[in-house]
């Protein structure tokens, strides 16, 4: 009996000790492990580059800026997914150029790169444990948490950095130049706590955003000798004609249009003058906010969608692309000047090539259609980067000088001359066919360190030059875009994203909006769907509006309005 | 197993019907796997339509080629193997010990213990406190974070314990009369008789470890030690982003490129990642298909 | 332990005295020594982090301390908000409906399948069928949802079959009446094979002598299944049933999230999907935790109750 007892106790002891040992043993290891992987190698690569360039320059040690960011990826022509960490650890020329540019300014980046799907979790947990970085990608950090980080003094006001530590030109860029849109993110204390990516669209010297709206199969219209629809009635007829004539020739009446039933952000709603979100501008310039539910065109819109639905012309799947690939998608919403949708459509031998072209239709109800468009100076609210109070503000000041430079913008958008782009007739054109993976990626994307990665983007898009390749290869597509850009002032435009236009919400506003939207979003998208499908009656309209008011629609509009007014 | 001929024959027509029913079940469960297989072999564009029902449309091994060349995936594979082996051994051991303890007739504090086991099945502190604990234990960013917190399973304890209950008391008493102590009763009676349930727990643990990714997502920020499913998920999730919701033109373009290349890849990955578990299954299956255990030991 | 419960108080006192002799205490120490490592693991990884539940009673923001001077305590605010919410009744109704369907079909399917397999004498065939049945468990939910969406599309595989059976051709995904069945069937299909493993293993450990004796008594296969196999797996069935009853408020929201549309919200929106949508909104950590605590408490209570009933009726239980 004694022996067993001893044995049992020993077994237990061994297991617990093993546990404890793993626990304590790892303690010292992980603190160092955190700074390994991508980060150290990144620094190492840069130091190597440093050895060459600064050998004879001043001997001052470069400042290390530690960034917690996303390991963004891009797909090259071979379908291989390439990550930013591959660039950093590999022999990417374009990354090396960035590193050496920064080194000239006495900066070395130390990166902690986290995979995109994991980033939100990692950031939330690391915030809970205490951040250990100089700059941080704020992807997945909700505004309540941001406010708290500011309150705790973890985030540094970037406006004070550019005021005190940056060059005059940088300061100008942020205070009076294009960068001043970032001032919309001023908090109640008057400071700005994060940098937003910027896209400045330029068309003949006028800032111009790109369009995301309804597109229709032009090749099908041609096949049936139909004109491009100018009114919603013509649109209905065209969609019906596609089905009745079996324009895709597969023997089934399965040609459908995709316009999401449950939201106003489907392009078709904009034909009836409606905004894209539950709260929207009454029109582009007035700055007055309302809801599509209160706008004149809303009932007509629903009736129109109902007509489409009852005729079996709508694709009910809200996601997935089987209808498009199967060559039965007549209409959907996308970027008017993009060409990546067409090659994915499977068409029978000998059929005309697929072309989707942008359209805008008049509802003939007296309401002017609006076109959903990005802000010409687009401050993207998704990919923001913050600076922490740990950071050396002087080094960050120098970094801002670089981030606002044309040099950086060119490197990020186009890459290196003669390697990823060439200059033809004074115009910069990306090199499209190359065997080198990073050149392939740069031919379709911007550099992997921007957008949702580690550094904010500064894109200056020449919209006019951008139309040239489109004109050569896709004349049908180019036409409506050029028409719009050239006569920008004659169109009624609406903002693609209302929230990008608003000032940062206060704690109270955040909480109230969340509380309201928790039920209101469900209510309105369900209501919209069921009205269109005829499962709820239009006769009870007033009671629906009453319900939404009860759920806080008016208060939501007020909150948004207050936030918008603060940007003035 | 020829001696089984003597068992329970009945109406041959019903026997045939039962065989057919079993065949039908096999069909409806095997077909989807086959469906995934033919999608993975079809041209990516047909794979994207998902309307490939009987035979691959076109033939394209591109996805498999991409996978085989993917060094990150092989690394993830090796990690998962490591976790599966460690966790299976640990879970079966730790759970058996507790289940054995609970089956001990004269256990003091049984009520308290069962409550102790039951409460965590329903209440959890959530992600952040768990994370802080892992951080304090020094397990963050370490492969041990995938092993130690997963070294037990309360549900498995309950299962083993309920199985142990079917072991007749007389066997335990007989062993005790022969002079067996607490440990001998475990090794001489419970361990040999528990094989079927150990096999089940092993299968459960293998499968759940094989399919797990959430803990890795929280505790392993860098890919070095990440398991296969996290890698697989990375491919799947990035492809299921709806482009229409992306507000940035470049991001939308990127998502579109991935969507197409992934149409086929995601199916190939399912085939690639589930094969080892399917292959391991028959090894454990023999423990619970043959009626092998109690029959030999008469009460 | 079970019979002890039934004995009166006086009797247990007597038994206790006899039981807790020196030998018993010694043995108990040994037994606890064996259990200790696991119990420590459970304490560390389950109990230590449990303080996180308190954020259901606060206005929590990530990065803030769980306990401290600046914590905003809100009492039962979130629980009230959840239970008093516009959609609470519908969420509860949908969740319970789907769970009951799951209980009826999802719970019984593995048992019936295990009994069916038990009737298959041909060993190879049996192994083949069993291995096949286990396969769907390995297809990730994303792909399963993609398959079901494709199959139930206007011209999908299942729609074609249903049309052949006389149903009108339609996109079944937006059909509210069909949703619970699609959900249940998908779930059953995905997990019945995997679930049957447990039953198969327990059946395999039933003493073959019992069957032989029954055969000598002239019992046919149904009688044998009824009188020997089923009682043999009764304990496991009871345990499974108790936990299934306990999980009546937790349905597989992963699949629903990928499959539902606003058109089917009225039947498909469950507590899990609702809290997911809340999670996307900003800073609802405390609210979602409160919803989680609410379901946990109900689950715990139901399990407790089910266990009590099971102990009374069938003499088996979790404890």
C-alpha cells in the first residue's frame, strides 16, 4: 500500500512540476520572443542597407520606430499569395528602397507583423495587456476603445507632432493642404490621434472621386439591339428582355440582376435619389442629414424593386459570385472603371466578350437620381495608424515628412522607375508583364506596406490618365466614366460612405448609436426585404416609420448631424 | 470473427433493407466529400460556380501544385501533428485519472468535485482574462499555449466516468481481495476494460485538436507555431469577403483577385487537410467496431 | 453514489462512520493525488479567468482594468436591455425552436445510426459506412454553407430534386418555412456520423453473452435491440440528453450567419447571430457578455433540472 501511495504522489508531483516548469521557463523566453520573427529580420535588413549608405554620413544612430501592423498580402499573376513579411525578409527591391529612404532620414522600422485575419484579436488582447510599440494600425480597434486609449494617455496627438517636429511643408500639408481632411478626426480636446490614408483624385485639376454604381451587361444590350437604359422603366424592360430572349443562350430564363434587397447601398436605390446608408445626406452640398426612409423616392424605389422581384429578375443571393461566373448576372454594383469582373464570367464559345458598363437611370418620378461617389479627397476611415506616447516624437516628425512627400507617394503607388513603372510621353505607366513577383503585384496594387498594413497611404490619382488604358481596351466602359468626370458639376452626387465624412463620435454618441443600431439595423433591412418581397404591406407604411422612430431613428440622425456639424 | 455467424439473423429481406439503408447513409455523407474533390480538380472558374456535380469540369491540378509548394502550409502541418500527438496523450491521461477518481466508491467530497467540474462547462471568463493568464504564465507566442490549456476536457471526463460505471463492482472487489491497491485497480481493471472509450476520447481529441484554430489565433500572433486550421482559415476567410462591401477600390481589386484564385484552392485545402485524420480513423475504429472487451471477462 | 442518495439520513451516518476509516482516508489521499494535476489545470485555466464575467455588470472598454477606481458599474443594465430588447422574444422563440428540432433529430440520429450499424454483420462494409459517415464533419462550415447555398439556389441540386417531387421551383434560401428544416438537416448530416462513434463504442462493450442468451430465448433482432442494446447504451444516452437539453439556448450560429438573409430573419435570427451582429457594432463587449451570461445561467439551470429528472426516472445522471 505504501508503495502505491508514494507512486501516486510522485506521479502527481511530476506532472504539476512539469507544468510549473513550463510556466516559469517560458516566462523569460517570450518577452524576447515577441520581438523576434519578422521584426528583427526587418531591422537587420535595414541595418545592412544602413551600413552601405550611412558609412560615410554622420555617425548618429538611427531611431527605431516599432510598428504593430498587419501582414498585408497581395496575389501575384501566378496566383501566389505574397505577404509584406515576404518582402521584408526577402530581397524585395521596392522594400529596400523604402528602408533606405527612411534611413536617410535616420529612421529604422522594427515591425511586428500579424496576419490580417488575426489582427483584430491580437490588437484587442495586446491593448488589454498594455501596448509595446511606437505606432499601431488601428484596424479592429473600435471607437470606444480608441477614446479610452486617448483618455489613458497611450495615444499621442499627431497634430502636435507635425506642429513641433516636422518641416514647414509637412505642417502645411496637414493644416491647409489635402491632409487637412484628417482634422475632421479632432477629438473634444482639439487633437487628432491618428493618420488616415488619403486618396486625392485629380481630373484636370479638379478633385474627383471614383464612382461605384450600377453596371449592366453592355454586350447583352448590343445582342438584343437595346439602347443603354436611361430610365428605370427602360431598365426594367431591358432586364425582362434579357430573360425572355434567353440572352445567355443556356435554355433557362435565369438572367438576373443583383441589387441587395436589405439595404439602400445597391445602386438602384440611388436612381430614386436615396442615400446609401440608413443615415445619409439630403444632397451632397447641403450638409443636412436625413434617412432614406424620409426621402421622396423611397416608396417608388420599393415599388420598383417589387416589380423586379415579382418578375423574377432579382438574384437573391447577397454574396457569392456564382451568378456572375455562370454568365447570368445582368446587373450589379461595382466600380465603374474597374475591369476585373469581366474575365471571371464563363461565356460560350464565339459569344461577344463580356462588358459591364456603368449606368444611371431616371426614375421619372420627379426625383433626380444620384450617383454614389467617393469624396474627391478621400479620407479612408478603415486603415488608420496611430502613434503611441512611447514613441520618440522627433523621429515620428521626420517620418511624417517622408510620408507626405511625393517621393513616398510615387514609391507606394507606382514603385521604382524602370522596374515597376516606366515613363511614356511624360505619363507614368505601370509595367504590366514581368516575371518578378513584386512587379506583378505592383502592376495591379499599391505597395504592400500601405492600406491595411503599417503606414498610411498617400495616393494622388490622375483620373484622366487613368482613363487612357480603359479607352484603348474598353471603350464602352470608359464612356460613362468620362462623361461623368467631364460634367461632374451637372450630376447630383451622393457620398459613398457617410461615416467617412463625420467627426469622431464622443463616448456618449458611440454608445447611443450602438444601442440604437443594435435593433434598428435588423428592423430596417428586414422591413425593406419584406416590403419588396410583398410579405409586408405598403399600406402600413406609417406604422413602420413609427416603429423606426421608436427604435431611435431620429436620434441617430441627430447624432450624425451633430458629428457632421463639428467638421465645419 | 466468423463466430459472429451465430448472432441475430432475422428476416433476410429486412437484412437487405438495412444494408441498403446503411449504403444510402454512406452515399449522402461520402458524396459531399467527393463533391469537394471534383471541385478541387475542376478549372477554377467552374469551381467558382459550384455547379459541378458528377465529374470534374476541365482538369486542373493548379490548386494542389500551389499547396505542395506552400512552405508555410507544411510548417503548419508539422505544428498540428505536434499538437495532436501531445494533446491526445495528455487528454486521455488526465481525464482517465479524474474519471477513475470519481468512480472510486468511497470518494470524499464527490458533490463538491462534480460541481467543480460542471461549472466551467457553462461559465467562462471570456477571451481577455484567458489571454492575460496565458501572458502571465509566459505561454504567449509559445507552442505550449496550444498544449497545456488543452490538456484536459471536462466533457471527456464525464464520458469516461459514465463508461467506467458500466464496469461491474464485482471486478473491482475481486481485484481488491487479491491485494490490489488504488493504482493496481486502475492498471489491472479500468485501463484494459476502458479501451473502447479511450479510443473514442482519442478520436475526439484528435479531431478537435485538428480542427481548432481559435486559441492559436489569440495566443500565437506569429505564424511560426500556428496550426494548420489557422492557415486554412486564412485562405477561406479572405476569399469569403464580399467585395461589394469593400469601400476602397484597391482593396476591392485585391479581394477580387484572391476570390478567383481561391475558388479552387479552398476545396483542395479541405481534401489536403482532412486526409490524415480520415486515414487515422480506422486505426481507432477497430477498438469500437469489434465486440472485444467485456465479453472475455465474465462477471 | 446513486444508491447512497436514496438512503435516508440516518443510514448514511452509520455508513459514513464505517466508511471513513483509516484505510478509506489513505485511499482517498491516493485517489486525490492522481486527480490533482488535472484539477489544478482546471482550476488554473477555467476558474482563474472566470472573473471576466463581471464585465457583464460594467461598462467595459478593452484596455481598461476589470477592477479599479474608474470602472463604471452598471448593475443589471445590460441584462435589462437584452431581455427588454425589441427582438428578445423572437430571438428566444427561434433559438428554442431550432434547438428542439435539433433535440428531436440531431440527438436521435446518431443513436439510430449506431443501432443500424450494429445490424450490419459484414465487417468491411460496416467499417466503410462508418468511415463515410464521419466525413462531413471535416468540411468546414464556410464550405458547407457555400454548398447548401448553391444546392438550394433556383437551379441547384436540391431545388431540382424538390421540383421533381412537385414543389414549385424557387430559391429555398429565402423561404422562411423551409429554413428550420434546411438548418436541421444540414446539422444532422454534418454530425450524425461523428456523434455515433460514442454509441458504437459503448455497444461494442456490451457482453455478447447477453445476446446469445436472448437468442436462446428466441428473441428476434428488434427484441434484442430493444432489450439488450438500448439498455446497454442507456447511460450514455441519458448523459448526452442532459447536456443537449442544457444547450437549448446555444444553436450553431456559424452556419446561420453564413446562410441567412434578412428575408429569413423572422425564423433564423437567434441569440448567437444577434450578439454577433452586436459585436460588429462598436464597444458592445459588456452587452454581449451579458447575453452570454444569460444563456449560461439558463443552460446551467436546465442541465441541473434535467439531471435531477434523469436521476429520478432512469437512475443515471451526470453526477
